[in-house]
């Protein structure tokens, strides 16, 4: 099975959903179908067991099972980054060691949260993870876990295996500072779906997001246009994407993503409680009606799940 290095971790990487059945158990076949669909859409990698994967609603053993299923199904076709972060260092290290043995290409972890850990404690957390693994590690910087400032990131970047940051915040002006003050080789992944264009223009090496599950073809196209230097076309694509994102977030977010993927025949399954799956046919039909209106009022061509809906 092909192994990827830190320098290979670029481009469009869906923060992959985890498929659960109606009883909230892991849907192995749904996970495999999701992997194959995303790879077929030419994504450049997969970011698994993260926020979008409902990681905090799974037990450590369930996360290990999901990692094993995905790595086996990917079979070296694209890089796999496994998110392993939790409040406790011991739990995080145990999951990371399992992920490394399973065959992932890199690890990612948000900082420990809830207890208001000091910067020194956060540094020790990442240093301990690094000492337990030979894999590249991507810091997960997100406001829900206390957004880390540039000085903190610079200190973390001195740890041997820390190779980049998943930056889920709108302050993209920091990207140039990160590259300048840490290293141009230090990877940055834009984590704001609705600002993917801004992220890449601001210097990100790649982008990781939730709606990449539902519209991978659009984000791959946006990235390819930026690679060609066609900013106007990329801007039009981002605008189309954002119409869907704004509507979806008004409704339900993750349940909406899974519902739309189910329309494509992917069997993305259900969300886990306390999230609420969209199972009421009247609600689903109302959403379909709204999306058809949005499609008529806007040029949303190229969005596959909408094209499937409009058939």
C-alpha cells in the first residue's frame, strides 16, 4: 500500500462524515461507499474521525474501527489524515498509535479543551503525541477549542513531527504571517468551507471541510481553477457553493449533508443524537422544494446532488 509524506498532503480533503445506521451503530458499508464516492470525485485526500465525522459522539474503540475500515477501503489511493484529538493525552496517544499501525499517513489533533489548559500544558500535549509517533502531525486550530494565536503555533511548530495546521477561522490574513514566521514548508489547511477561495489565495496549501462530502466536485473544480490562475471562475464556483452552505446551515448542517448524499445513493446514513436526522418526509420534501427554487433563481449548474434532485 502506497505511503504518502507530509509534502504530499495538499489540495482538497473532505472532512469525511461517518455513516451510522438508524440504530446509531457504525454502518460499515456506508463508510466504504462514502470513501469510494469521494475518491471517484478526484479529491486529494481524506481527513477522518474529525468534527464532521462526529468524533466526539464515538467511543475510542468505535473510532479505531472507523479508521481501520477507511484505511482498508482507501488502499493507498489517496492520503488519509486521522484526527485523534481529545481532552486527555493518554486517550489521544492510544488512538494515534492505533491509527499509525492501521496505516494512516498523518495524524491531526485539536488542543485539549474545556479545562482551560495553559499554553505550557498544550505544548506538552502535542509534544507527547509527537514522541509517541513517527507520523506527520497537523495541529487543529478551531475556535470551539480555544483558537491558538501565532505565538502558540510558532512554539508548537518547533516540535519535531508538527508539520502544519488545520486553520478553521476566518482570519486568513494570518496565513502569510504563519508562512513567514514559521516556514514556507509549514502546511496550512483552510477549514472554512465558505471561504475556501480566500484560504487558498491567502496561502493555504489545501482545504479541509464538511461540505466537501456533499459537493466534492465543486471544491475540486474551485481548486483546479485557482491552480490555473482563473480567479474569476473560482469566485463563481465559491458563490454557487455558498448559496447551498447558507441554506443548509439554516436547516441542519450535518443532517443536511447526509440527506443530500443519500439522494446520490451513497448511503451516508444518519447522524448520532443529540443531532437530529432529517427523517420526516414532509420536511425533506420542503427542502427539495426550496432547493429547486434556489436552482431556478441562481445558476447552480455542476452541483451533482442538485442535478440528481432535478432529474
